[in-house]
């Protein structure tokens, strides 16, 4: 929810959505014919995965050092080049779904011999994207934060998981404690879910309903009491932050002896109405829209994620991934176009920035591709990527996208320099 002042003299305030009885679901969505799994490794014709190969539910599909776990039984239809939204070269494996299901028992066998290794090999792309650093013995983590609050507006996915899958989250926490030896588990959730958060075997903390209080950097500052230095992550401070759905995936995996594949998604319709769906990872957006009764026409926009930090999808054949918490559809008439109009130096972005960055100066360097100067002079790496600056920009500049591009390009250049050295 977005609240504006009557006279417009103060910045708008933002509140997270709260799941209530008006939001139906989760409605189960079955893939109609095919699923598409994304493996974060460049396409190569020499890989073992070929069209015609039979695949079982729960089977690892690997290319190079990257793997995906199939959520369906079927036959590989194609192995294709794929570029993700960050511009990274990946591989898409399209699987024709079979009428009957067969379960691969490799995960169950691995659990009996080495639970830590089983988690690392099979749960990297489980619903909720469990962070694999959690199972890295050399990482030095001492605290795990389970987030039952959603990080963007209009999303209720994590609230749904914490409310309806409390038992799975509790089992996930027990598995984490047993495998890693970490005993300091903190659950953060909205006030309305404090009873649920307090029943899962963790220390329960309330997260504010004011955006961006559920942002990981804000959780670190307000709840854990540690400020993450620029250019560092919470894991550098010994803290692992994961979603409630990730914890539930870990719990289900070790309880049932198979890698989970059902992803909970908040679907936001053109009229703003919301519903929850449950879909296998790899399910095409077109199948989700058909089940939700959404028709996508020319000029409409599909957004993966929330309105503040989500990104636009280019087609309905994009697939549900482990971190797809929400899919929004905007009607063509409701889209506010971005602009190449220059910054007028109104200062709205700097006033609303929770990290107190001089955004009006930062974006000038990002726009001009002066990425190192943006980092050195105007705190590029202090940005917590909340998207508030783009929302209030009078010139309708895509500030958030400029900043993300700058971080991506700077990281890529630094990696290239380190490799050459």
C-alpha cells in the first residue's frame, strides 16, 4: 500500500501488503505440456544432456559446475542457449511432461550418507532459493535469519508459507541446526504472524510494516544490530538470511526424502487483485496466467517480483524459478513509461533514500557509465536496492535500473581484471 500526503509536501509512505482472507489460494497450477529449467552455466553442444533423454522427478541435471533439479518426469525436448535478466549466459532445458511420475532416489540415498553434501547438491534451486553458503563449513556463519516477511510491496508469498507451512519451516530449522551446528536462529515476521514465528523453534522478532523494513540490509541494522559495510554482505558478518520458503524446502526435503519442487507465487492481476498459486519450478508463465484467468495482450507488461524491485519479463514462455515470489501483469494503459529526460535536480530521490545516498549525483555517473567514480565518489555500494528513488523521480528516469547495471558492470570488470592478473 502506498500513502501520499494531501498537500504533497512530504515524501510518500509505503506499507507492505498483509495477507488476509481476501487473497485466495494457493491454487495448484499443473504444467500443460512442457517445463523450462534454467541452469546457470553457458550452453555447450558437448554436454551429456540431449534431446530425447528421459528425466525423473528429483533428478539432477548438470552442465559444468551448475545443476538444476527436475520437478517433473518426462523427456528432454531441447537444450538451448538462454540469457537471464542480468545478461548472464545460461542454458535452458525444456522437458515434455509425462503422464505418470517417477521419483529419482538419489537425494534420499545421499541424505543417509552425507546430509550436508545432499543439501549442497540437490537444494540449491529448491523453492525459496536456500543459500548454499549455509552448508559451507568454512563460511564462519553463527546466525541464521528466517524471514517470514515479504521484501517487496504487493507480495504475500512468505507470509503464506509461514502461516500455512509452519511445520515444514520448523523441520527445516531442526535440519539446519543438526547439519550446521548453528543454534542462533532468528525468525522475523509481521506482527500478525508473531504467534506462528514463535512456534517454529526460533527467536521471534517483529519486522516493521513500513517499506523497506524487510530488506536484508535493514533487517541486519534494526533486528540483528549490525550495519553491513559498503561492498560487504551479511554473510561477511556471520549472518545467513533466508526466506521462510527456503527453510520449508529444507524441512520437506529431509522429512520426505526428495527435493521439493512446488513454488508458492503471488499473482497480481491487471486490476490489482491478488491470488496465490502453487506451481512446479519450470512451469511456464502462460500456464500460470491460464489458471489465474489472466489474458495478456500486446503492450501489457509482465513483471517478475514486486513493483519496487521487480524486472520485466519479455515473453509468456518464461518459466517459474526458485526465487519467483511474484508475477505481476500491468495493462498497457496503466504503464507509466520511463524517460530519457535529464535529471532536474529536484532532490526527491535523495530525500527518500533510506541509505542517505546523494542519488541525484550518483545516477549521473551511472548514466554516463562512470561506474568506478560512482562507487568511489557517491557510494554506489551503499545502495540497498529498494527502488524508492525510481518511484519518486519527477523526470521518470530508471534510476534503480541504472544503479543495478552499474553494480553488475563494475563487478564484471573487477572479475575480468582479477582473472587477467
